C-alpha cells in the first residue's frame, strides 16, 4: 500500500469577477488514511461534503451539443463511458473521458457576444454517459481550485 497522499486532477469551470466562465486544472489533495466504516480497512478518504444532493445519470447521444448555458446548480460531473467536452466563454475547451472529474460552477455569468456560461457536447462516435452529483443549495462559488 502506498503511503503517498493521492493527488487527483479535476477541471473546474468557474466564473471570474467580470462574469466570464473559465477553466482551471486543479487537484484534490486533502486525504486522510482511515476506515470508511463497517470494519473496512483504512483507505485514503477525501473531505466530506454535507448537504442535500441529487445524483443522476444522463446519456448524451452521439452528436449532442448543449448550446450556451450555465450549469443549473453547482455540480460534479463524472463520465462513466464515452467522451464529452466543455467550452468556456474565454475560449478554453476541456475534453473529458471515463473517470475524469469536472466541477460545474459557472452560475451567474454575464452574456457576452451571445455566450453565457459554457457550451458542451459529445466527442466521438459513442454516447457520453455522465454521472452528475448536484448540490441542492447554492454554493458561495469557490474560486478556481477551491476544492482540495
């Protein structure tokens, strides 16, 4: 078993002080070696989030494009199969495949040149299956890499 604390990458889509969405490449780094409970052996556990959340799975068909929009609520998005992309208002684009993490925190963007929030869509010739973990209450939008 490795004693090295995990460092897990994620994409953070966030809104800057001018209301423009941007991407940052971040890492989850705050882990403790402990049992999750029920007699399980110790493992690396990240910080817990306590709030009401909705968990859903969505399937984006091949060729699907979600025109400019904001994430409806702060949410983690985890691709289970296939590949998808997210383009921010600043022109940056992140493509994500199976197991890559993204946090959608672009609520409250301004509309600039017909763009608000982000655009997203599928990549390749298979549907993208995404698991979404959505907060029920608004977050004080963390700045880039606000999750550790």
